[in-house]
C-alpha cells in the first residue's frame, strides 16, 4: 500500500514541476523571477514552521508548569 502512496506523491511532484515549466514557457516568465518567488515561498514556509514550533513549545511549557 505504501508504494501506491509514494507513486501518487511522485506523480504530484512531477505534475507541479510540469505546470511551473509550462507557465515559464507559455507566459514568458523570467526564470529569475520564478526563483525569487520560490525563495520567498521557502522563507515564508520556514517562518510558519518556526512559529508553529514556538507555539508548541510554549503550550508544552505552560502545560508542564501547571502540574
């Protein structure tokens, strides 16, 4: 069963890459802009993950403090 899940994940990633490549080609997007958006997206994702980790640590600390 894990193979089917892995296969669909790989298919989804390939479809996403193909969509981005088609957008670059058909809309004449500069690769530099696409790379800048990718870096910006990764930075925002890192900020969201860091905020979630900080929130989880805070909740864990508050839960331990009440005991």
